[in-house]
C-alpha cells in the first residue's frame, strides 16, 4: 500500500442532505485544492491561510470553466491534524451528484480515492494513535448504544493502550534483567530478584486474566446481549417487546441477524443493547417439520446469553412447569440465564397470583432458574422487575467506573495468548528453569501485547483491520 | 414561527459514516455550545476564539459527567455566516447514536430542533439571500444531473433575481411617473412619455415572455425529460437502455415515479436527465385486460415529451409501419417528439437496411415522425444518432450560455401572471386608458415580480416553500 500520496473520500453518509463533507489528506492536499478552489475574498490565498481556519469560496473546474459549487473549506496542517498530514475538508451542498463531481475533480487533479479506513491508518502510521485506538474509531462509529459508545470512546482515548503499556514496561524491565543474567551466565549471578519477579508475573497474570474475562461483557456490549424468547405467540411476545420499548423510551431497530433469514428486535435498555431473537415453540412433537422448528429453537437457545421463557397466566400450571423443566435441560446455567415471564397477570388478583406461584412445585423451579416474574405487558406491571433481571447479566459498574473492557476479538485472542505465555513464565519461575527459556516466554508475552497496540504489526494484520472501516475515515 | 431562538439539526445524510455535521444557529449558539464543549487546549475559550476558525475538543454532558465524543467545531459569527447569525458546526464521529446524543444535549441546553429549511429561511429573513435564491438552495441539493445543478447554481448566485430586479426597477420608475401625473391630473400633463413607455413595456413583455417560455426547458431539466418507450420486450428495450448507459458512462438510478407503482429508469445523457417510462404494447385487441394495458400506454404517451417506438428489424414491414401510424395518431407533434428506433440492425447488411427503409411507405412515415433510426443496441451501432435525437429536445445552448431558465413552478405562475398584467398595460397604453387604471395594472406586475424574489411574501408562501427543504438546511 502506498502511504505517501494524497487521498480523498466522501466522509459523510451517502444520500442527499443539506451538507456533505469531502476529505483530502496528504502532502499535496493544498496544491490540489488550490487548483480547484477560488476564494470568495480574492485577496486570500489558500496556501497562506492559517491552520485551523475556515475559508469560503467556489469549487471550479478550471479546464471546463465550470463553477461546481459554493463551499467552505476547513484547513488543517501537518502534524496537527487527525492523520498527522495536511488535511482539507470540503463542506459542499449535499447533492450526491455534486459530491461525486468534486471527488472526480480532485482525482483529475492528482488525488486518489481513499481505501476504507485509510485516513485512520495514516493516523496510526504517523504515530497519532496506536492500533487499538484506531480500531476503537471504527467501534465508535458503529456504536449503537450508550454502553458500546462509552467503551469505544474510552478505548479511543487510550484506555486499553495505557493499561497494556504499563504491563509491557514492567515486563521489559524484567526481561532486560534476565537477559543481563544471560550475558553473565558463566558467573551465575541473579540480577532479577526471583521473588520480585514472581510477584510481578502474578500481577501481570491477574491483569491479563481480568482483561480476558472482560471480553464476555465487552462482546455483549459491542454486539448486544442475545436474548432468546421461547413461548407461544399468544403469550404476548410483541406486546412485551413494545412495552419494554415504551418503558425505556428505547431505540428499537430491526436488524438482519447473522443468520440469513433471522430478523431481530434490538432494544436499548439503560444504554445496553439487547437482541431479542424470536424462536418457535418448545413442546415435544412427533411431527417432522415441527421437530425441525424445535431443533432450531434449541440452536438459538444455545447461542443466547439470556433465555426468556414467556408463558400465559391462562396456561395450566402443569403446562408452565413442564415448559420450565424442558427449557432448563437445554440451558448451561453457568453461562446462561433463564428468566421465566408469566404474562397477563392482570387477569388474576395479586393475592391469587401470590398463592398460585408459591406452591412447592414452583418454589423448586424458582431455585433452578434466575427468576420467575409475573408481569402484565399490557398494563406495564412488574416490567421494572424484568428490566432489573435483564440488566443483572451486565456488569454496569464496570462500565460506569471506566474499567478497561475488551470488546475486540483480535485483542481477546492476543490477550489470551499473552495469558498462556505468562502462565508458562510463572511455571518456569516455579521450576527454576534457565534464563533463556524464561526470556523466550517473556518475549512471547511482549509480542502479543505489542500486537494489540501495533508496536508489532504486519501488513496483513493492518489490511484486515482497516478493510472493515467505512470509506472516508 | 419564532425566528429569533437558537435552533439545531443534523445537516449531513442520515446513517452511519465517518463524520456527521450538526449545525446550530442563533444568538445563543455560543452560550449553548460553551455549556457542552471542553476545548482540548484548556487555555482556549470558545467565546473568545476568532470567527471562521476550527477548535478541537470534547462534547461533555456536564450534568451526568459523561464525555460524549471528540469533535471539531467550526465557528462562524454574525453577520458573516450562512444565516447571518452566529453559527457553530459540530463535526462528530458519524454514529447515528452519537449524533442523536449531541442533538439531545443541545436541546437540553436550550436549543430547539430546526424545522425543514429553517436555516435557509433565516438566511432569507436576515437578508443574506432573496426568496428565489433560497429556493435554488433546495434545487441545488436535489440536483441529479449537470444541467439541473448548473441551472440551480446559477439561480442561487442570483441569476433570476438580477434579471427581475432590473425589470422591476424600470417599472418602478415608470409607475412613479404615471402616479406623478395623477397628482397633477387636473392639469392634464404627461410626465411619462407614452412612446418611451410603450417601448419599455414591449421590452418587459419580451423578457417575461422569454422567461415564461423557458419553463418547459427548465421543468425538463429539473425533473428529467419523460421518454415513453413503446414496443415489445423482445425488441431489446433493456439492452438499449444498458447501451445508452455504457455509451454515456451515465449514472442510472431507479426512482419511484409519480404514480404509485411505476418504476422508471433514469439516465443522465450529456448532463441531461431522461426518465425512461416503460409501457405495455400498443396493438389493438378486444381482450379486456389487454385493452386496459393499452389505455395505460396511451396515458403514458400523453405525459411523455419524447415517445420512443422500439421495433425489431425482424418484424415485418407492415407491422412496423402500422405501429408507427398507430402511435403517431396519439401524439401531439407540436409538443412531442416521436423517435422510431429499429433495433438489431446487425442482423442485416448496411445495404439491405438502406434499401429496406427507403421505400415510399417509410419515406412518407419519416416525414411524419422526428426520426427513424436503425440501431444495434448489442453492437453499439448508431447509438450516437439516437442520443443526438434525444438531445434535440433540450436547448443545450441556453444552458451553456448561462441564460436565465425558470425551473420553479411558483416562479412560472408568478411570471405568467406578470405577463398577463403587462399585456393589459400594453393594451391600456394603446387604448389610452386613464393613468389610474394603468397604475393598477403596473402595480400587479410589480406584485408578481416581487413575490418571486420575496420582496412581497406571506407566512403561507414561506411555509410552503421551506417545508419541502431537508432538515438541517
């Protein structure tokens, strides 16, 4: 990839709008714009205008003598810009036709159309941010909830980087001591106090362990927490979803799920995204097609973090209890939650409900599942209890206290590898293995940690990261 | 409508993107932004920064102590801004979630969500542009071809305004003379030389006439030239459309037409938009459903400016000739063009084609229609001739020579009314009617001309104009 030419792209969303932004970065940004821009104030010269200033004028195709549009340019100068290079942003009228005309004109005058993420890649190459921060830029743009925005923003501001930097620095001191020993190996000295080192390794292991474990939460925050809804349509699924929406003034959207034909309801509740996955029923059957439906239901249950079993207060007790038992069998209670929601509670009095659901049979089931809640989706009764249960799966404290949370699968993999290596270091220290083996394991830890922040990277890794960015960023 | 509060809106297209722009205008723009913005350079103060400068920092909800996003603000100050008021533009990361958070924060701090077109309306109210220029802003944003962009841009730069201003000034001098006469009516003096006035009125009439007549072209440029394609599917309609596309490297898009279920192919050819409307066949039939299809075809022919009758060189001559005659009957040759395209010419030699289509029967038909062209859509033969014929309907010279072209139906109506009134003035002068009647007709002309530029306007007119703008402009 060429990284020193001048690139341009439309940076705002496609479509017709009041304003669109076209971005140019590179050493020739000013020369190229000077060729196609005429300041309204004829005394002004683009190249002599101060950095971080705005200038009004006309985009002109000097060759065909056409005025294309009246625009405002934002002028940034290297190294004090997003990419670290000269940047000009053209704010034009937001007709797609005009946006394309200006981009074509820029290309005709020597710019190249930017690849996805190429602006951010330049920021990384020019040392304006490390790799994990660059990745956070994409996460921030993709964020759909307060928690995902918050975690991405924190990472972009260097959250995980600073944590890893500290760990890495400690390890570097560690390895320099061990390697010093190797230089003096014939003299059998120990520059690195093994007890101190053991403490350090334990500390690093604890850090890595916490980061690796945070990925479950991080992944849920980033992609939404999958909630499988099991139950018959007449149990009031859509009313319940609508009620959750209204109660939370939540944003709802229908997104195409990872499977080709699944459409999910996505609801933000207190800043956390939940992906509600509808499933077929659960009753046992001999019918072949029905069986297929049931298999699909169980597949979806397997992928969910929360299973919401929805029953109707009109259902007879044995039917409800059987459903709970049946679903419980399919659930991994270590990693999954089963919430039983009995809807239409408005059809019974409070006393009758209390009496009905405090029988020994229900009490026994209650101990198995996370909660049995009676609600009236229609009259918004006890919805707050359901929301509480849903939010219990998310460690909101961790988010609110700005703890570093890993959301990126690449980071998770590197951290897991680093953890494995640090455990080998720990074992090595216990077994008093020789310094060169120790050094090798430490080097591995350093490698994995360095790959997250990009101190160690390959073109392939960079290519994979930036190809998923949007154009213009 | 309140016009002195501070308003805000997202000005870029909806959806996820690298960057989004949020715009705030009004006297409190700086106070409100100061409440939610923390400059990265702590020494800087938003309110003391120079106009037309950029400032980097963080959007912060000071109440909940949340950092929302890192942004760049563009600072404009009254009266040197688009609206003539203080304006701040916030360039944030383009996640819809973040855009909404920032807008909500602005509203919480005292801004109001802008109505469609409210920014431009303020520019009009504050005298930054006249009404026809404001309308051109919306046209520019909606422009889909070079010709529509060009005409809108010219109007935004004051094309029609300056033409009308000149006419209006001449008329104002005229009426002041006539009214002076009325003051001295008992003395029977003539301050306004009737011959000179007659020349002036003739000149104005000619101007108005030209402007009114330009609307046919203007309307075609703005909305695209409707081309009804008549002919059977196997005559190669889609190959022909694709060939036109490739030949012209034209932009194609499918838009929903004005009728609910009609989808049109829109192709830009040499900067002019053509809307190709597919129709059913044309042969006479007794079948009821077929008859309905034929009625629809004739309805579409009526609305088209060009009718393109597509035949297959394999069709027998009598079938082709009959089709031409049949369609000709339905065409108003004064306002419509019939182009006969005989496709698949590659199936015959050039000599055979020449011989076949120079029979007396074809010669007679050729005189009736605009052109009979044999083409091969597949092998791109003679497509240039077809393009020539299509472009004949458009007066490209008028566009290229920057003549003022009326594209706006409201302007057309006002100009037509002004033309009617000026004709009455002309007749009045011929019939030597009294000064007060003359003055009344002149006042009407002044009224209609003033309504175009907005010197005369009502809240209702303004409401109708700006409600069709996009939000954020």
